[in-house]
C-alpha cells in the first residue's frame, strides 16, 4: 500500500498538481473542508483519513514534535521549509515517499525535506 498524502493549507497548489500528474493520491485540506481547523485538529483529521500530512507550516511542526515528546500517536508529518525547498524538489521527494514507503513507516514520525 502506498502512502496517501494530506496537504496543509500552506502548501502551494503547484506541489499538489505535480504530485497528481505523477499518480500520487493527494487530498488537500481545502478539498476536505478543513481549512479552518487548528493544527492539532488538522493533524488528527489526517490520521482519521489514514493520510500522512505534508506541511510547510512551522507551527504544525511544533504540534507534531510535542506529540512525539508526549508519546501521542499521529499518522506522520512530512515538513519542508517554504524557502529552503523548491516546488520541484517537494514533488520529487513526496512522490518517492508516496510510492516507496508504507503508511506504518510514518506513524509518530516527522520527515524533513529535502530527503
């Protein structure tokens, strides 16, 4: 089973489009009607859907780190700083994750891009 991705509202549309063109299963918070959820609830929503959350929001990264420290489970986060990773690099790295990794590889894990 491949990794299905859930895109935070801060992710550029070009990343989502690029991934879909490569056959990656992506759902955006906007499409899910979750644009106004606070970070903890957005992370929970991704988990409910069985999706790894991709974000470029450092506040969400803090939430995931707090959960790791507290031993609270979540479906996983992939994080890329908005200024340090290009759209193309995000697409390539996320495609690799989606097609090679397994969802259970990301439970309680934060992965940083670029790989």
